[in-house]
């Protein structure tokens, strides 16, 4: 053992001496260092915003490290469009070749990476200064808000998000403001934006914006809101009937599928025209009357009002529903009315359903999946039997509901009911958590914040045209008071809203 240790010490000493001799070896001194002439660019911002079709002018100042005169004839100037954000890199394109940028921006809407390159013609040395250009328009992104106005007519307004100021601009009657060509007729039902590969969009994009009333339902151009007869919803139905027309119709776009509820029927589609799915696969081809609530993403849970029963739509192109075999806490076929139902991510993903006895005022909360029932109990000592609007928090599983002008929060874990807001003489028209659908694109923090905020919409009965208000609340943990983050006004009686993301 001692001999081995001695050998290691000798080897280490030899390596150390060799390293010292190499370090002391004389440098041949054949290196040549030269200071190059380099451009110094100033007064060039990192971000520019311009409406599509407008001319963007940028006038930078340029100095040079080795050339005080800076004769521009000795230099080459290139304004390079590198790529559009969210897309793979392409071949850079020279958009201007003068010292000043002066270009009419006709590109597709979006954020583009640019670079200003200054090249010394004598040495060939060049320097690039990166920046971004946001090609936008007045309706690029934001909230679309569908309201009922005087005379029971619909109006589509917008809260247009401005990237430069990080604030919203209110646009009343955005269809008229954008010269859409569409005038809404009938009582408003829904407005929905979604992005999914499962929808055959007529305007060449995977994005879709749909608006519906009691008399019409149509897609709109997602970048311009233009309307064409070919955008009518009937284009997507086998018999060319506009099945989305009806009082209180709802259309929800999900990442994998789109579901429409109208006139007691539920429709969906994969890659062919929309078809009804509220039938049972056990041989009963007669459509059942479905409640206006759909819980799920690709597959879905429906409520058969004909038999008062929860049923399962398996998705994947199926044309009918199936029985649910999970009865450990309650019967799926129940002698109750469904007041509300929604799929949330709470506890790994569950369906929350609020039911009420067909006779009497007892109200119940059920939490379940197709494979397992997790919770069933009566909601006691609350005014929930008189509720008009419901919602469920994704994070905490809190049930929110409204009675008159008051907003309540119910925590089933603690059997705790708390009043969270009182709007006095105003009426509440909508309660909603807005899911921001961005398809396969990466969701950003601002979209996550929007998704987590509770939307409370109120109005004054004496002024249906402009008294509507949208309040956005953050939901604190441990049953803390709601925190109002933003408030917007000028709408009518809000019946539906959606967020157009990018």
C-alpha cells in the first residue's frame, strides 16, 4: 500500500513540472490586433407598433468608431426582416436599403423580428442592431362583448388590448367601427373565439370567431371582422340548416373539439359537417333533450333532461352517448334538475354539477368523473336555491353564484358560504371564468391571469344601451375577499363574452 502511494506522488510531481515548463514556453508573438471601424446606432427603439397598411418611418442616428466624418457612401444599409414571432426562422428579407426605414407595412398581423445592418464597404465589417415591429390593427386582440340593448337587439363591443400601453381601448359597436358589413338581428345568444385543428375555418386560418343570436349565427373574419354569406353557420351542417339559431344558444370552443348547444340539442364535429350527438348508443335513435351545459374537452358529459340522467359522450367521432357506470355516491339517473355543470381542473380534473330537487328547494353539489364519483352532498344554510348564475374556480373548487345583486362563494370543504359582492340596485347578467384558448401556442402569464379572474357583468335596467359593466376579480385562497383588478363600462346588458388571443 505504501509503494502505491509513493508511485502516485511521483507521477503527480512529474505532471506538475511538465505543466510549469509548458506555461513558461516563449510565445512566438505572431498575433496582429486591429481596431475595426464599427457603427454606433442610436435613436432606434427596440419595439415599434404600426397598423397594417400604414407607413412606418424610423430615422436612426449613426456614428462610427474610426470615421468621424461618416460619409454614407462608404457604407451599406440593410433593414432585414428576420422572422415572424411564433414561426420557424425563414430567409431574412431586405425591406429597405437606405439609412432611414420608410416602409408601408402590409405583412400579416403579428410581431416580427427585425435587424438594422450597417456594413463598412472597405473592410466588409458589419454590425446589426435588433428590434421588433408589431403589425397590428384596432381589433388585433382583446375582449369581444355581446350585449342586449334597447328593443331586445344585440350589439358587439370590444375592449381592444394595446401592447404599447398595456391597456384596453373600448370600441362600441365594433362591427360598425370596422366596417364589417354585418348587422346583428335578434336577441343576442353567444360570441366565441377558439382555435382548434378540428374546425374547418373558411377564412384560411385555424382561428375562429363566431357570433349568434335568436335569428342568425355566423363566423366572422378574425382579423377584420368582415362578413360573407359563405361564413354562415349553415355551411357546416349536412342539411345546410343553421342549427345554431335559437334563444340562449351556446357554442364553446375547446382545444380538441367544439360543442354547440341549441334548442335542446348538442352538436359537435371532427372533420366533417356538424352533427347532433344527444342520442343514446343503446339503440334509441330519438334525440333526448339536453341541458344547456357541456362538461369536458374531447369527450364530454351531458345531462339528459328527458330522463334526468348524466350520460357520456366518448368523442373520437362518436355519434351518440353512453351510460355512465360509476354509481357509488349517487344515481346518475336522478330525480333532479340540473342548475349548472362544468369541467374544471380542480383535483386533477372533475365535473362539478349543481342539482335541485324537482319539488322543493334542496340543492346538491356533485363532483365526479366518468370513472369515479368523488363527492355528493346537499348545500345547506345558503340562498343558493334562488341563484341565477353559477361558476366554479379551477384552482380552489369554490362555487360562485348570484342571488339578486349579490355574489356568493361556497366552499364545500368547509361547508362555508360567504357574501363576496353586493351591487345594490344593479342587475347581474353574467358570471364567468374566461378560458383563454390559444391552441398549440404557448400561453403567457397575462393569459393565465385572465383565465383565473372571475368576470362579473352588471347593468342598470333603466339604461340597457351603455350601463353595462365588466368587473374582473382575483380569487384569493382561504376564502379571502375578492380583489377587483379591472373594471370596464359602456356596454349594454352583457349576455356573452370571449377573449380573442394571439
